[in-house]
C-alpha cells in the first residue's frame, strides 16, 4: 500500500563539505555510491513511517527511492534526494514542494 504525502525536497551529494568527514556513510550506516536511488528524511517523517529502507516514489523522478539516511533534527517535513557527486544536478533541482508516496507494509 502506498501512502501520499506533500514534502519539501532538496538534494544532496556525498561530499565532506555538505555532510561530514565521512560523506559516503549515512546516519543509518549504509554506504552511498553515485547512481543509487537513496533519500534522507527529516526525523519527523521517521515517526510517520518513513523508516530505514522504506520505498518512496517521488513526483518528477522515475523509479523507487529508498530511505537510507536521516537529516539533522532542525528539519521538518523534508526529504533530501541523493545525487552522488553531481553538485550541478543538485543545484538545478534546488528546493521544491513535491508529492511523494511511501510504502506501508500490509499486515
């Protein structure tokens, strides 16, 4: 089952100046590699069910993305789309409101 949600989406890269000294490891401990369809979520979204390894469809993007990172606690209702080391693509994407759908397990 897919649950819709409106969020603010920005983009990030696996570069030390954007994250930390080890930019290829997520807050969940996953490895980032350019080309992977990963996102980071604000911590309030974790409570809504966008937990580690949740599948997510993003308006304007093809395919399914996976929750593999979490953002600083200052952010709310926000996702960050992983764009490898392509800083220009992240800048072009910018920040916008988008509709996402995320997978909810059916019990």
